[in-house]
């Protein structure tokens, strides 16, 4: 079983440091917003849903630690802006912080202790909903799998990136639990090696048959017939169905199209940004050049002074996506129309739950 990667312990947020995996399982104790900012920006916690959950707990801890009545709401706005600046692409970060802000405003007239408790309960609810939605997504995707098939995945979209099961890895783990044997090919995912360090680690822990490949081997395994489907995560999907994910995702989509292989992305509805029209509106994070030139190498592998381009994500155009798996089902083209229907189903379901 994968260790619990995010949990609240009193006034401390406990996070599994993903930069230490697979060699060490090190847990960080976070009690200040600066610590959380560093953990998110340095990818100690990563994966769109996990970032959102961590930010929600961080917002709650900021509120709990603030003992001053004067300008409390202004300082909480400052805390929200500060945490939101830690990663620019993953929409779950902004979604979770917005949800916490709305809870704050909705309960602004309550005594301070009751208000803080409302914030704690909202952060807990965000994590619990993530667990439920991961399982629902996995169930929706299970019919896409057949015993013995090969699936290619990229980056890491398993339990470490969420709370339980994960998104793109969820159906693969669920299939294993239900007696299906799926052969997973995991891209190493340069330059941060999330596939090699995290996906291979998770799948091996779960007893799933996994083979690690270099990113530039994807064409070969597709052409040789090893791959029947591609399952990858998603950091932001927008209104027309374009979707951003870890750099290298768009190349896999082009290859899958060339070989007639279904290409599925996995995105809880909290990752769908209906305010942005198409992928051109997604801000792509540019990261430190050292991740390319020296990180995870025993010594620097590029000449000093060489220019480096290091985008964290690229955008998969909607024409290349077979479907986007959400907790409300597999969304296919026309994406905008079907996203709206999914949001309506989700809203109706919440109303029914609360009735």
C-alpha cells in the first residue's frame, strides 16, 4: 500500500516528500505558509489534486494561526495570493483556494473558533471528495481495459498525485484488484523523472506489471504493437477540450493518432477550466534550467552556460484526445457541450445528496 501522502495532524500538515522517492520515504511537517509554498514550488507535493488538497489545508492553517482580529480578512486574501503563486498551471490550486475563500466569506459573521472549524471541515471535504472521485473515475475507465492489454502512461497520476487510487493510474490499480492483468509501460518522464521515480514505484508496490522506458522509446513500443491505449493525467483542461499535462504529453498524442491508439486523459471536474476558451490561454510554467542540466545526474551533463528551455507542461489539442475521463463519465467531443452536461450532472448529484 502506498503511504498516505497528505494528512492533517493538529496544527501540522504532514506531506510525503516526493522528491526523495523512491529511495526514501520522508515526511515533512508543515505549519507555516512559507513551508507550504516551498513544498509546492519544489514539487515535494505535486499532482494537480494533491496540490489543491495541500493548499486547502494550508489556507486553514493560516487562518488558525492568525490571532489578530484587525484586518484578518485582508491577510487571508494575502495568504491566498501567496499560495496561488506557487505553481501557475495546475488549476486545482486556484480552485481549492477559491473554495476555501468562499467558505470564509460565507461564515464571516461566526465567532472566530466556529469560523476556523468551518474552514477545517471544508479542507477535509475537499480531500474526501477527491478520494470518492478517484474511485468513480477508475470505475468509469475500467471498461476501457481488457485483460492482457498494454497501456502507456506518462509522468505520475497515481495515489501520490491525489489521495487514493489516482487519476490515470486509478483504473490500472483497480483492474489489478479485480483480477485483470494489465502491462503498463511507464515513460521515465524527463527531466524530473516522475515516471521512473514515482509511477514505477507505485505500480510495483501494487503488484502491477510495469516496464520502464525512456521517453523517446514511445514510438518504438507503439509501432511494435505493445500499446493498446494511452492513459495520462491532466493539470488543466479548458472549454474546447484542449488539455495541459506534463511536457511530452502532446508528442504522445501525436504518436497515438499516427498508430490509431486511443488516447485518454484523466481530469476531475475541478481540473476543468471553463473560463479559458482554448489551450492558447493556458500559462505554461517555465522551470529552473538545472532540472535539465544536472538534477538527478551524478555530475553536470551539459556544458556550462548553455541555454536551456524547460517548460513544465505542454498542451494536447482536443482533436488528438479520444476522451477525458472525469468522475461524471468519459467526456468526448464536442467537449464544451459535454463538459457542461457533466457539470450539470455533478450539481444535480450534490443537490440530491444534500436533500
